[in-house]
């Protein structure tokens, strides 16, 4: 830390992403919730040499091709779609647009970046504990009087609320924005996008990193009423107007339009998730019902950190959070069926050894 850093930022703790090994071939990578399958063939077709040659030109600042593709997919107004450099940028814009000089409410166990953004922007935090079973009580967000951030499905637990429960949160906060972070919604939860047509205080945030296999493209969506979306566009245009590159715009639009591939891919992930969960439950593991592309796992007789370290030595990366209430668990991304069968076999051997 230099002597020039703003004193307000001296205690800022940056978000720590999952490990990204330099030699990917050494590991089965189940630690960052990437999709194990390649992007749609339509994406590969869109990224031509001719389009690469156009990288000398600035991209469309509005990413209109992506906005139109998302609007067609969901039956909404393109003016209600905001594109970000990953869903993280959209969430960051929301903190700036709706929380500066005020406060934000979110769960104690949820996406760790919420706390970082609140600290970065000097936003007061109102952290609400999840229930003992890690479920979120919607009533904790009624009449909040502040911007609410709800990850649905939640991370790292994978638990999800039905749309009706979130609609009640929206109805009970007519004067506050409610941000529903749907990074994992396509793996089995109900999206709140339809509610943006009737709830002018709702911002739905989605990503193309998970269900559309584009983590490396960095493309996220904010979906809201046109007026609320315009607020985000105002902040984005004041900070990072050229936030998406030309190739990501092409890839994102192609991925959103190829619904058959998307449905096939997500169905494969869900089937593998359920098969793996059943096998882990049979071993005596604790595994909440996930609606995401990962499982939250506690292995009997093996502390979470130790389990993570032992797996790494065997060439399997998972995510462990050294935090109260959840340090006994690891988060395991759903890989291919073959990868998950190997993970299950290794875990089985560890559980049997721990029981001796």
C-alpha cells in the first residue's frame, strides 16, 4: 500500500475470486461455477476473421444487438435492458445508482461482492442473517426503506425462493429498489423478469457466464422498467460507455438467440447435479437442494478446509469459504458427468477412510 491511497480505502478488502490455475490440464476445475460445455456453435460462427478485423473500430456503446436479442427472448422493451461487463458491472452500477449516500440490505451468507461494493462506495450495510437452514426469509426484506440485494438462487448455498415470494418483497417496498441477482436462475429457479413489466422498483441482473457458457466474454444484463434502466445507463455512460467489446457483443447476441442449445446444455448440467447430489446424500453428506450449477456440500467427518485441500492434492479444485456458519462446507461446481463421477468416487473413498 502506498502513501497516496485514499484513507477511506485503506481498510477495503477486495473480492477474492476462485483460483485460476495457469496449467488447466493439471486439475478438474470445479471451483468457479463455469459451464463445463463450450458456447453455442452459433457463437463460434459469429466470431469470424472479418469481425476480428473490425476490432480497430470502437464497439456500439449501447450493445444494441444484445439488447434486442434479450428483449426478443423475454418479450420486453429493449429500452429496459442494460448491458454490463459481466453481471458484476451491472451490480456495481446499481450500488452507485441507488445506494450512494444511503444503505443496502443483503444476507450474511450470499455473494461476497455485495459487501465489497458497499465498502468501496461508502454505502451503509444492513446485513440480515439467513435462517438456520440457510434459507432466506422474505419478511426480513419487507418495508426495508433501503435498496435490497437478493441473490436467487443464492450463492454459495444454491437455495432459491419462488417468484411469488419475491413479488411480495417488491410490493412491500414500493419506495425502494429491489435487486434480484439471477446469475444461476436458468438451472431450475423462477425468473423475476416477467415482474419488471409491473414493478417499477425491480432490477433483475443476469449473466451469460453460466448457462450460456460465456464466462470469458464478460457479459451481463440488467433488466428493469425503461425508467429504472435509464438510471443505470446514466451511471454507465458517466463511467464506462465502451464497456463491451465488439466480439463479446456478437457472442452474447448469438448465444441469446440459440435457445435450443441453451436448453440442452442447462438440462445436462441439471441432470448431472441431481445425480451427484443423490450420490453424496447416500454417503451421508449434507447437501441443500440446489437450483444452481453447483452444490454446497458438507462431508461427514472431514472439515471443509481439509476436504478442499485434500481434493486439490488429487487434482480437483473446489471452493471453500473460511467464514462463520459455512466453514464446514465446500462449493462444488457441476462439471461434466465424467468429472462428477470422479469427484464422487474420490469423496466416497475419503468418507470411508474417515469412518475407520
